[in-house]
C-alpha cells in the first residue's frame, strides 16, 4: 500500500457542507480522501459513476456521499449506491444506472495516510447485468465486451462534423479476465483536430494498442490489457486540441481472476 504523502493532520473530520475532500495522487491516478466525523478516513474515485461528474465538490453526511449533479448517494465505505438504487426495482435499474463508487482501502499510522492503489471489490449489492439496457433488437446498443473478445462497434449518436456538439456521455459495464486483453471499437466521425484519448483510474487496465480500422463503418480500435483483480474505470474521450470534449464513453471494468 503506497503512501500518498498526506499527513493525518491535514485531513480534519467534517461532514455536510463542511466536508473536506482532498484529491491525492496514487500510482498513476488520483483518488479523493475524506475523514468522517467518526475519525475514519475513506478513499474513493474522483468521478461519479453515474455521469462522471467530478466529486471534489461533493458533500458527505453520515458516511454517505452526495454527488452535486443529480444527487445520487453512495456509501463511502463500500461504494454501494443508496439512492436511487435501493428504491429502484430490478427491472428499472438500467434506467438509472447508478453503478457503484470505486473505493480504496485506507491505512493511517504514524501520522500519515496511505491508500491502496487497487480499488476494493465491487459491493455485493452491485449487479452489472441489471444496468444493461434490455435488448431491443435494433443493434444500436452494443453488448458488453467479454474478456479477450472483440466488441461490436460502439453505438450512440455520432458527432456532427465541424458543428458544435453537446458532450455525449455513456456508461457501460464490462468484465475481463486478469491477464487477458479486450478490444473496444469507438466510432470515427471526422472532426478536424479531434481524436480519442484515454484515462484510466487505477492500475488494473492499460491501453496497449490503438489503430484505425477501415471498413464500411471505420472505427478507432483500442486494445486494453487487464491485470490483477478488482474494478477499474476507463474513460474514452473524443476531444479537440484544446481539450474541448465532444463525447465521453466510460467503461467500468470488473477484472476477475484469469
Ligand atoms: S453525475 Fe453524479 S449523480 Fe449524476
């Protein structure tokens, strides 16, 4: 468990509007840490699993984090979604798609806080199958990618060439075997200066190859290697040279023993 170099004295206990959430670097990524009023320190992913809002400005009450965007609630110890997940029937879960908040093990000793660089296992209540849209038969919502298997072309509305576009967001849940690689195909709609970029939270995933795949529907093929066991987040961002985002596709990947 690597030290994040955060002295205990710099993280005071406070919840509600006084929540002090600190962003710290762990490995190649970042996590957020906070001290609950009980004194316990919790660590969790920096973006909301619902629609990827940064959680630096979130609030915490009774150990429950509230995302500032749509008010989804997550348990900061287990990552379980509390609202709306607990009030939503299984057949409607795909409509709200709360996912889970990746959490990290924390150790505090000798006046310093350390955070594991691997996320803890998903909460028991989390079932990725419930969050998949039921098959409609029109082929516009691809199935999750299986370990080592190529995905169908990713769906969603294309970005109009050269025209300003709202940021399109999508979230998908995948499973991969540790030690395997899997592929994701992203649509390629020509837009000057724009390209796909990738951000990985945690060290379980690594983008090992990218290439243009020609054909009737040309796409950007990404090959990702999975290592270890746990959950990780891969964000695929279609962005311009100045960082302006046109589309974000985020994949929550559960890596299982190979
Ligand atoms: S983005 Fe966090 S609740 Fe919707």
